C-alpha cells in the first residue's frame, strides 16, 4: 500500500484536476458573446422611478452608471429603476437583431424607441427571472438609422438584490449561442439538479425507511430534500406567493439543509447522538418558528433575521466540516477523505461566488457554487451506497460462513451417530453370538460330549448312543427354528414344534391333541425367548413320553390378559417332584423360564400333570 | 412297479446309509450314486430314473444346478437336507425340486416319503409355508406385462392350504377342514412348489433379458 504522503498527493492532484475541469466547463457555458457585430452595452443612465411607461419618464435626474450594477452596493433603495441608453446606428441592420440581457434581478422590460420590445413573464406579479438570460428579438423596422433610445425597466422587491448586468445588442445568430448556453446552464441544468437531488433523496429515504436504525441515511435524505426544495429558486420563474413569503420558504429550506447536513456529517463519522446534536435540532426548530411568525406577519424584519439565521447555520456547517477534516487527517479513513475532498471542492466554488457577490468579481459571469453543491451530494450518495453494498456483501459472506459451519457440524454429528450406531450394532451382534455359543455349548455340545463319554465307557449300548445323538440333532433343529425371524408370531413357533414332535409322540403310543388359539403378536419376542419356550415345551413333552403313565396329552395355547399361556396337560398318574430324573429337568425348565421373564407352574396329581408356562 | 432312484451326496457314509435305507422299500431301487456335481451331471444325463435325491452342499459346486437338470428331465427331485430349514428348501424348490427329505429320516419312513412324492404329494413345514406365502405375496405387486398369469400366483385355495400349514395343522386336519381328500391337499402343495419354480424361472429369464444376457427370439 502506498504511503500516506503518496496517497495525500494523489488525493490533492485529483481534487485540483476535477475542480479545474469543472471550473473550465462552467466558464465556457457562461461565455459572453464577443462577435464583431455585437454591441456590448455597459454604459447607461439610471433613474429610480415607479412609472410604467418610458414616455412618462422625466428628462432630469438621470445618472450615468456602468453595468453590471448592483443596487445594494450602489446604495439604490428602490423597487423600480429605469435605465436609458442612446445609440447611434449608421446602417440599420439587414438581419434580425435581438437584445440579450445576461442578468437581471428580478425582472426587466425592454423598450426601444418607446415601444415595448420584450418582457419575460410579468412585472406584477414579479417574475423571478434573476437566474436566467433574457433574449428579445427586435422587430423589423424598429431600429432606425441614426439615433435610437433603449429603455430597461428593472423591478425588484423590497430589500431585494436588484441588479442589471451588461446587455448585448446584435444579430440574432451571434447572440443566440451565448443565450442558449447560459439558458441551458442556468435553467435546464438547475431543473435537472432539482429533480436529481429530489430523486436521490427519495431513494435514500426509502432505504432509511427500511432500516430506520441507520439514521445516517435518514439525515442525508432529509438534506437532499431540503436542497431540492431550495434549488427551485434557480429556475422557477412564476411564483404564486408574495416575494416575502417565497423568501421565507427559501430561508427555511436553506436552514433545513444546513442543519440536516451537519447532523448527517456527525452520523457519518459514527458520532453518537449527544447534546450537540440536540442543539442543532433546537436551532432548526427555533429558526423555522421565528421565520414562520415573521412570514405570517409579512414583517420586513424577515430579511435581516434570516440572514442571521442562515449565517448561524453556516457556522454550524463550518464547524462540522472542520471537525470532519481533522477526523480524516487523524484517522486516514478513506470515507472521511472523500467527504473532505468533496467539501473542499464545493468550498472553492463557494469562495469564488462569495467574492463575486461581494463585488470583487464581475457578477456577469454567473454563480458557480450552485453547480458544485450537487458534487457534494453525489459523493455522499456514492459513499452511502458503497456502505450499503458492503453491508450486504458482508452479510452474504457471513451467511455463507454460517451455512458452511452448520453443514460441517451436521456432518460431524452424522458421523458420530454413525459411529454410535455401528458400536450398538456390533454390541448387539456380539451378545447374540455369545448367546448362540452358550446355547450350543449347553445343548448340542453337551449332547455330543455325553455320547463321546458313553462310547468311551464300557457300558455303552448302541441305542443309548443313538438316542443321545438324535437328541443333539433335535436340539440343533430347535435352535435353527428359534433363529427364524418370526416377527413376534408365536403361532409359527408352536406350529413348527408341533410338526416336529407330533409324529414322535404318536409313535410312542400317545394320543396327541393341539388346541392352539390364534395368539396375539408380541413385539419383543427375541430368538432367545423363542428358544427357551421351545426347549421348555420340548422338555415337558419328553417328560410326558418318558416318565408319565399317560395315554393322552394335550397342548393348549391361548392369549390371556395381554400375555400368553401355554399348557402341557397329560392324564398320567403324576410324579414326585423330588424324583431325581424329573427334578433336574424341572429345575432346568424353571431356570429357562426365569431367563425370559416367564413363569413356570407345575401341578401334578393322580389324575394328571399340568405344566404351565406364562409369558407376560 | 419299481421306481429307480439316483442319489447325489458327497459324504460316503451318508451316501451308503441313504442307499441302504431307500432300498429297504420293495418298490424302490437305487440305480446310481454320485459324490460331486460333475459325476452327478453325468449320472443324471446318462442314467434313466424316476427320482433324484440331491444334496446341496457338494464339494465342486452347488447341487442346485443338478436339481434344475434333473427336473428338466422330468425326474421327481427331492433335496436332502440336515435341518430342513426354509432357506435351503425354498432355493431347491425354485430350482425345480418338488420336495425335501431330512437326512436322518429312518428307514421306515424314507420309502413312504419318496413314494408319496411320486404319487403327487410334497412335504412341507410351517416355516416353509410361511416363507412361501410371503414370496407369493411379493409377486402380487405390479409387475411388467406378461408376468401376471396364474402360473405364478396362488389360487385362494392354495393360499388357504398354506395358511393352515403355517399354523401347524397336519394334512389330515387340513383335508377335514377344507372338505377335500388327504391326497388333494398333498397335490396342492406340489402345485404350489411348481408355481414357485415356474415363477422363479421366468423371473430369472426376465432379469437376464433386461440385463441383456439373453435375447428373446422375435418369433417366440
């Protein structure tokens, strides 16, 4: 980044260039006609008189004066002033001639040789033609060879700045270019400035309405509105109120503009609302009230009071501007530098115009500052828009960042969940594997080991070994049945058991009946539940076959109170629970029932045995 | 008449035992055995017979292709299995088997089972029945045109039979409840197995066609 000195130099260079360019352009547009055939009229005679007709003018009392003439400076205290010029023409013009008034305040009527040549607007009510060139064509034949007399009747309002600038007489084609340029600059550009300033103010005002917290936009908008309202004076010619009231309006808008600008400056620097700001607001309120009162009473005191008040506003603005420049210098803030640059630009023009108004410069050339002021507003507008856009971009960036962060967090969360789910799954698998291993160890494993033991022992009998191996196979089948996904349907489980055991029991000489009700589906029936139920029932049925002296056995299953109840009922002679061969089996069954949270009840008597399994 | 039985089983002791048990029945005789897919293929193509007992777990491949081969030649194929679990049985049925046999079936029952199969019935278990019900229900979901035929869907009767089997009722009980003979119940089951095989065959064809493996002849 370039050093501070370099940046400052660049800043100055740009400022000087822009100012010079602007200056040159305005000078060009304000150019006066200097053609050969054009006569510049600046030596005239003046008489203060309120008559309306040049014929009625007295012969005496005329004072020679030179144009431009500023009444206030010449001590002319009147509302109507006549100017007179005698002109000798050798040859009457063959082309169309006209007369160009470069500046008159407020309005003037032209007479040639006693006839009215032209008047723009009217003298009563008084048109505000102070900021425009006036051109009148001279009708053919009015100009005589020899002596011609021009009269100009200038009217202003009380305490007004009456003025007549140099006039030009000559061929129309020589006068019109200058007229057009001045008209363009003074009227059309002014109109455009009013419109543009108003529009900018409106747009920025809308932004403020949408973001009431950013008061900097609000004050800027207000300043623009006041200024737009004030610039009407530059191009509005016919006004429907009295001059005094119009003046009050202009003063009010000027003060409003000044105060709003001061408050805008302070907000733009980021200064919070403090006492000083309230003083400015108070000043504005008081000024408006005073002017309103004076204006309502049409008091002439309006003028000096207004000058004072406007002057006060200028002081505020100047003070604010100085603070701004100091802030820019100290902080190096580019925005502040922009403001400073624009302010200095305008200041140059304002100074020049002040010199002009005070008479140190030829007032004919015209005012410059009115055209520089928009530059200020443009710069400020640009800065505000830049701020706005930056804020938008920042919020977009922030949003993107936040979204990215949220996405990252979500992904991380997902990963964590995945990990937890994986762990859970592995845990479930591991415990299931353990369970199956346990079952195989207790079931098939123990059967095979028993058969081995039997074979190794001397007392092995083939049928015994066969029986044990058959039991091992049956147990394995039972396990596989239990692993079948049944989705809580115990009916299927019991159906399988029935199919496996039915033939076997019948062959052993029993009458088997199965009384199965449609059992309700139970969620939470794990393979472990199924296996234990199957084993218990198988054990019970095997007991019936092996140990009971029964002829018939019935298996019942029904749903009861939300649970399931299964019964194995035989019509044998009962057994002694303490008998070793059934005792261990019963204990086993009870243990199994316990592991799945079921209740086993065995009732045995002389008429038969009932083994009941209750699942909650 | 005496029915000729072929056995494909890789374990020699089991093979021997099966042969002995089958031949205990006067109406059955074993005309050939094999221990591998290769030998089994040769046996089935070269040897005539009515019944084939095929084990799925063979050392050089899956017995399923032998089942398909034998069924294609009009043999009654029973898959021999240790557990009779529905996964193996249904896979075999889809390949064309019409029944299954537990490897440890005693000599008295084995002959009856085989003859029952030849006679038109098929063994089934509640698990297998339930699996079949699910399979056929899945087939009822909208399929591309040309596959919605009765050849692959269960009739209401057949569905009823399967549902009763899945509840554990014996064939006798089912026959009594539905008012049909025991024989009819058994043949219903055989028809259901056939439908499963047909359905899965056409499914396989459809899959192969849609994957471009085979091209249907335009004239067909």
